[in-house]
C-alpha cells in the first residue's frame, strides 16, 4: 500500500469514527422544529400571491417588475447638509462616480421647458446627465446616460381599472388551505357619485428639490454601491444616510416651505424625516411611531445626523396614530404618513415576521382598513392650506389608490375639504420608472436599470 492510499484510509477512518460519535453533526439543525416546507415560507407565499394578482395589474411588464423585485435594490446617499463637512462629503460622493439627482432633475426640467417653448409638444427623448468640466461641445458628458422618456410611464395592462382587476375573488384556493378574503375584497366599495377633485402641480417650477436637499445616485444601469458613512466634526455626525432611491419621493411631494411645522406620523427608521430636516426649511417637527423598538431606532438615527441645535426642534413620541385623543389639539402645515404595508420587496426576501406568513394572515387582510383609518385620522391634523403625503412600499392598488379613495369618500361630508394633487408633472424629471395606471398617486416601479421602490406616493391638500 503506497503512502497516498494509507493517508486516505486513515482520513476516512477518522471521519467514520467522528460520525459514529456525533451522528447528527453534518446536518442543519432547526432546533426542536421540523425543517420548514417551502409552501409554508412567507417569501414563497408572497411571491405566489404577487404572481396571481399583480400579473393582472401590470400585464406583460410583470416579469420585468418581478425580476427587479427579486434583485438587490439601488441605494442612494442623502448627504448630511447639516454637517459642517458637507462640501467634502459631496466631493467624496462625486469621486465615487455618483451623480447629483438634484442637478440631473434641474437639467432635464430645463431641457423639457426649452422643448415645449420650441415645439409646444412634450419631449419624446431626453438625456440623463450630470454637468461636468469635461463636457463636450454638444453639452453631453462622459457620465451621460440615455433615458427614453417613453419608458418612464409603464401603461396599465388594459383600459379597465387596475384597482378593480386586482380585487381578489372571495376564495383563494392554495394547496394547503382555503382562505376567505372577503374582508380584503369588501374594503373597496367606491360610491359612484363621489368625484374627487384634482389639482395640478404648477408648470415650470424651477426645482422639486426644496432648500438644501440633494441625493447622490449612480447613473442608470450602474450597480455600484456606497461605502458605509463615516463620522466627522466635533459632534461626530454621520456624513450621509443610505436609503432606497425612491424614498426621497414623499419629501419632494411635500413641497416644503420655510418655517413649515411638520409631522411624521410613522417616522421610524427616520430616513424621510431626516431628508426633510436636510432641507433646512423645517420650523419644527413631531415624529412618532407605534413601536417602542422603532422609536429607539428613530432616536438613534436623529442623534447620529442632527446637530444638537436642530435636535431641539424635533419632538419624538412613542404614540399610535389610532389611539384615542391622538394630538387632538394640534395641527400641522405638512404631514408625512408612510403607513404600515405589505412591504413587497421585503416580503419576497425575508421570512422572519413576513406579512404573508400563516400567522399574519388576518393582520394582512385588515391592512387596507387600518391604512384608511390612519389616513382619515391624519387628515384631521392638517391646517387649511396644508398638505399630507400618503405613501406605501407596496405595489397593491388596494393599499394605494384604493385607500386614498375610500378615505376621502369617508370624509366627503366633513367640514374640511380636500383635493388630490397630480404629481406627474412634479416627478417628470426623475429617472425612475412609474406606473401609468394609478388614478390618484404615483407608483415608482422596480426596474433593473434604476432598481428602486416599489414606492407609492399621493399628495392631499386641505383647501378649507
């Protein structure tokens, strides 16, 4: 027997001895529980649910949306404009190859305005570019990316209402169970006589980025990522905040003005509130959340980014918007309401505490009613002339347009009067893909070249 054979024999013997002594050492352990079957996992159930219902809403585009939903999202970096080193931070982000979303939007808006003046027609194709010292004689740059205006809005599946095509049948037959979704279906009961007034965004508005707010993103098709933020300055503030690229949309939709009193009623983990504070326009802010652990995260976020002087302008509360007497004697100029939703991207990625898990079925079916109740309550806190932005990170027409419609239908006889603001003009210069089938809001779709969202945004103004 040669040396190699002897070595293999001895190694094999050692493995056999080990397996006899520890017979389960090579197996994955699930504690006292049996290995979960795929059909019981929340991620599997979520994707199956989406395939069944969203395919009828998005039609031929659903495979593209589905693929992007399952891929890593595209991050953006929110420069901390409240930190003393903000100029150095912006230079650092540019050195990584990131572009200023504010500059891109202003450039595209200017080009669109020029085209309208020349042709009296909307532009059919625009370029997505960052002004740069190496621009050529035609005004294009090495960072310039083609952006087909025709692809910005994905048309609905057909001429029927996406909301009505989504409303599920009363019975869903799964392999392991039958589920009655009567409560979900019964939520959306529109009154045919109710007509919600629509207000248009001002044409030709110079920029949708208020105050000092800016966002850094990599160009279309660039899947680079940002390094973790670092602390600097005497107060050791973090230099930028990483979030989904579409998360800035609710803040842009608010159209913040100097001195505005803001309420963020589902504020944790704090990205949207932080973006609002980075404008430098907020007079005061109230931030609350129903979860104590999320309130803790919110406080930590604000303390990591806001100077002590600005922290004093923010009141953080552990409160449930639907609790009796919630802020009954307070009112605000602007309100952010990012309601609990099915969090579609997270639902297909993580099984822990998944909305589509068997244990959360009834909770999920009650979601639209809860969302509507929260929206109705939040609208009562608006001052005349004030604005509320309702948002979700779901593709569901019921949780989006459906909730907005039912909330305003419920308030139709209230003393206060409300209008929907059409945000299509406001978001026209943004390099995201939007769904063309929404009735009241704007829905940013997962789309591989700029994989953000999903994120639905609707703005409601109180006019009296």
